[in-house]
């Protein structure tokens, strides 16, 4: 009989040197101490967003870990001409004996921004999933009830051309404006809010694309590609197309977000969505399209506009650069408002296309102008004279 020899295998030895074993004064603390919360208690939103994006003015003692070909590193504050207090202070010089200490929190005014929606990764997934789930349920219910059969030929043509054309606006702004601006903001709070805005628009574009596919299957003669010709050639849409393309080419991240959410969306986006499509669709036997378009309208009016106002209210009332920022934002208003009003007026022929007509175009335009003026007033800016064009 053979006997098995005992193998020599190293045995694990626990020396209590594992990460986390050492006791520190804050080892059992239930909150972070490297930033001061906006309110009395830290929120979960702050825990997962504040200072996740590093800042050498505060604690990144070794400086930026990476840079670009022009010598800039990380997230330069001069990627926008707007300034928050402390922006002109140089990055602290660290050396032997300094302890790597930067400026005291918050180091500069950009860190004071908090998204009133408290958006972060989990909330984004939950919200968008709920929206898509509800929209799909609405469309499925309409298919079962044969609701699309009530549409008249003029309304079918309107949806395939004009509602489909808005998909290009959502796709362009979401992917090429907000996704780009998301990489350029000075703090993680800014970039998270902007990224969520980007996802709202990309999801809205996808909603419209899938809706067009469904209508191609459910409505006889529906041309799901008609929106391409409309977007490229219809004179009523060329003003919208021009300003949308200019927006995507704007390099200053703050100007891009400002022009899109303070000027373009209130004057053009809400004019088309709220004052035309959502008003006239039920009169033409369509109770489904308003739910698809209305989801995007809610995204903007109740979420994206909220964080936008929070960003620029801080800047227009900044304790060091309020005058500088207000002067620049008033210049942006003068520049972009004229373009937006011109694009809105070019869309007037759309109001005469459905059989059952919406409210008068001038009345609709007056409504969005009034709302726009209210937003500008909230930001402590001047109502641009270009609004009266």
C-alpha cells in the first residue's frame, strides 16, 4: 500500500496589514469630510458626485495626471469665458513640507453648483427606463385598439414629415452638443447634469425613431423616411436646421448649454412641441403622438431647464464675476435670440397643414416669448430687443 506524501503548500498568514485594517480618527465616520454639504446634511447625490472629478486647486497634489497636445491638462477652467469666484487664482504650488494642501473647500465658485434634480447614474437609468416603459405601453394600447386607423391622410403626412424631422434636432443636440459639453465642464456636478440632459435628448430621438417604425407597420402608406427630405429641403425647417447645426459647432461649453436650454428650447422647441404638436394632435384623432412628444417636453421643462437655471443663476450673481458673466450672457442672448426667433417664424407654414387647426401661430409665438422673457428675468439678465422681431 502506498502512502500519499504531504505536499508543502504555503499557508496564508494574516498579519493585520490588509487595506482598511488601520484605525484612523474618521474610520467609523458616516459622512465624507473633504467637502461641505450645501445643506445641513450630506445627500446621497452629493456623496456620489461632489469632487468625483478631481481638481488640483483643492486636493490633487500631483497636478493633472494627463494632458492634451496643447499643454492643458484635465478640465481647464478656460474652456468657457464665464468665470466663478476664485477662477483666476493659480493652481497651488506644492513642494516638500507643504503636505499637498490646496485651497480650502470649495476652492472656487464652480464647486458651489448642485443639480436641483440630484441626478446621478442610478437615477438616470431608473427615470429613462420608466419613460420608455410607459411610452411602449401607450403605443401597444393604441395598436390593440386600432387607434391609428382614425388618422386622416393630412395628419399622417404631418407626422411622417414634421414630427419625424424633430428627431434630427434631438439627435444632433444630444450627441454633438450636450455629450461634448459633458466632457468640458469644470466639476462633476456640472458634467453629470449635462450628461443626463444628453441622454434625455438621445432617448427622445430614439423614441421618435421607434415610433416612426411602428407607424410604418400600423398605418397604410406611412412613409417612415419622409422626414429626411423634410429636414434637408423643406423651407419651413431650414431655419431650425441652421441654428441646430450652429449650436453643435459652439466650442464654449457654457455658451452651448445656455444657447440650447435658455434660448433655443423655449423659443423653438416648446413652440413646436407644446404649441403645435400637443395642441393639434387630439383634434385630428391622434392621442398617442402627444404622449411621445410630451415625454420630451417634460424632460426639458421640469428637469433640464431646472439645472440650467441653477448653473447660470449662480454665475449671474457671482460674488466676484457677476458683472463679467452678465455682460457675456447678455451678448449670447442678443446673438442667439435673433436666430431662434427667425427659425420659429420660418415654421409658420406648419400651422396650416393639419385639417383641424391649432391656435394661431402669432398667439403660440407670443406664449413662448412670454415664457422666455420670464426665464431671462429669473437669471437677472436683460430681455434682448431681438425678441420683438
